C-alpha cells in the first residue's frame, strides 16, 4: 500500500512539473518575440488612444474623428478618441506618448517647445502675415525638419494641423492701437516669449492653465485672454468678455504627435496608413477650422461682443514694439531655425 501511494505521489508530481513547464515555455515565447505594446489587447489587436484638450465641438476633434475613420477603414487598428482633456493636459499627454502609455495627441507648438526648443519659432509674434503664407512655410524644409527632431524625444510628428491666428479679447476697452494694451492683465500660455512680447506691448501678461481661464475672467483675476475665434466662442468666453480685436499676433499650428514606441511597433504598411491619415485628416481639419473662425467671429458679435479691426499701420507699430523680445529669445530658439523660417516667410510672400 505504501509503495502504491509513493508511485501515485510521484506521478502527480510529474504531471504538476509538466504543467508548470508548459507555462514557462509559453512565457518564453512572449519574451523572445516583439515587445507587446501597452496599446495591444490580448488578441494582439492594436489600439490608438488619441486625446486632445479642446471640446468635442472644436474642428480639431472633428479632424481627429476623420483620422479615426481613415485608419480604421484601411487597417485593423482601433482608434479611441478623447476630448476636453479627458487624458490630461497637452504636456502630460505628450509625456504619456514618450512613455508609451498613450499613442496620439495634437498639441499647439508652444507646449512642444518644452521638449524641442526650436518649436518656439512659431511663437514669434506677427511671424505669419496670412494663412496662405503659413501653409507654404509649414510644408517647407525648415518646418518639416522640426518634425524630424521630435524622434530624438521618442515622439513622431506626422503632420501640422491648425489652431490658427490668436486674437485678443478683454473686458476693459476696445484694443485698436498699441497704446490700448497698456496695463491690461492678459492671460497667456506658460511661454516665456509670449510673456516678453506682451510686456513689450505694454500689457501685464499672466500665465495660467487653460482650465482655470473662464473662472479667472469671470472673477476679474485677469482682464482678457488671447485665442483663435473658434476657441473663444466654443469655450463661451463671450459670456465674460466684452471686446474682441483681430490682433492676429501669433499663428499657432497644431502638431499631430504619435508615440515613437507605438509607431515603431507598426508594420510599414500601417505606418504609411497613419501618416497618410494624419495628413488627410489635417487638411480636413484646417478647412473646417477656417470656416469655423469666419462663422464664430460673427457669432461672437451676435452674442454682444464689440469687434475692433486693427489697421495695417497699427499692426506694424506692434510688430516693431515686440522686436526686442524676438532679439532676446533668438539664440534660445536657435538662430539658424529663426533665420530659416523668416527666409521661408519672405520667399512665400514674394511668390
């Protein structure tokens, strides 16, 4: 009987070891294969989690939906879209891309400058005189070269989209001349060049998170802010602002960013699809954005805001006023990049 129990025990032990060995072998296969992305589910299907800070009515989100449509039509990749900062602010989402815990975000160039300083070139006040010039410069070698620099930071820049010209609103007085900036408390992004430029204009710039802005305007913590018309309207700033001026002081692109870790895990065919989709969706977004800005300027006036148009002569005075700020930050941005972009602007204007 003891001999029988001993044999039975040894048999059960052997079965247990075989079962454990099978599990180890399966684990070894996973380790020797390609690293499984955090965005892959158990079946190996790939998922892009794409987040932005703006709300679902903004043309940027509609562009993101277009990207989703194009990618899902051509691949087995699933695209999940998140708006209104559901995945975090621009900086935290960009950092998530670097870590590989998120796949796509589309910030303005200003926060990207925290990772690649040369992107601050797009914060130079009054750099672009028109949307058409911006289009040509962004398609050119210097701007495309900046996208390539992102790979050094574990990011892939797939395309430029459009935030648009930033314009000024406030609740103190109409801004029509350089002197009208004097003493206005203006909320700006946390960007040193923006801060310096508004000081040169005579304003009192106050950096603040976008999520805090409406309340700050409502309570009078700041007098005004600056954003494209679409953002001004869709964020309901007309409820707490009386005046809007077409200062057009900065043209702000969006950059369609993808996690390099995720991008490198795609097949060549999938990489081409996401590149093409980012560009095509960007063209769609830019068209919607420009149509929206025309519409929303009228909507702001319909809501009771007083619109002031800046004359060419006054805008030139503003250009001259901010030149010291440009000179101060030129080397920090990269003199070669600044000169290259300005030459591209000049060439685009002369064509």
